């Protein structure tokens, strides 16, 4: 069970600046069809700490995640004292390498993880939520902060909470993420974003 949990896993405005008026639906859930897609980078890298709890069992890991439209790599280190687990994806499919060197391949990261661990973690959705955006094409609801940042999404039976937004280059990106659904809770605390110029 523990190796399975392992696998699942700045500029602030100051002074006398005048805050813009709050969006009319701030603090209330609204349909995503009425919500403009937030601006976010297509290519990015982050370092973070993640904690996963499934049915009373938990694990935590240091996370290094690099994403571009063509390929991505997710590296988990140190969960439960173990070594590194690497998940890589591109147009040709997904490859998962465990700390002991065993390698597994598949077409979809969610299906691969479910097959190996029995847990359903929405990895394809996470790449959208982590930058503060809803997953396109599946609908849902959003709750917006007075500043206009999305605070929560409800999509495909997953409850997503976002927070601690900061300016990163030209973008407003969250530094906290929580995803809850189907007996699973994932919390991510982002330490650093890197966005190419």
C-alpha cells in the first residue's frame, strides 16, 4: 500500500494601490460557462511538497514537476524514506519508473496509476488545476475571490480548492492546492514556480 501512495502523489501589491472592484459573483459558486478562462502559462516548472491521504493512510513527498505542451515529467522524492519515483508523458504515452527501477508503460497516466495502485487520481486534470484553471470541456462550478482569482472548482466529482495566489512574471498563480474525491485527499504546497520568458 505504501509504494502505491508514493506513486499517487513574487510580487505583492502594496502601498496605496487601489483595489479593483470585486467581480459581481465574488464568493458565490457560478457555472464555468459564465467564467472567463484565467490566463496561465503553457510551459512551466514547479517545486512543491505534497501530501496524499487515501482511506486513512497517508504519504508525503517532495515534488518536481516540469510541463510543456509536448511533454511533462513529474518526480516524487522522499515519501516514507523511499527514493525517487518518476512519471513521464509525451504524445507516445506514459512511463512510470519506481524507486527500485521497475518501469511500467501505458497510454494514460490515470489508467496506469489505477492499474498499479487501485487509486483513481486525476493526473490529466491536475495539470490544469495546479495553474488555477478549470479543466476544459467537462463543465462544473467555480467560486471566485473578490480579487478575481478562482478559489474553488467543482468538476467531475472532484472538489478543488486553490489559494495563496502570487504574481509570477506575467501570471497570477496559486501556491496552495487541495483536491478531494472518492476517498482521496491531495494537498500541494508550491514552493517555487518557474515560467520561461
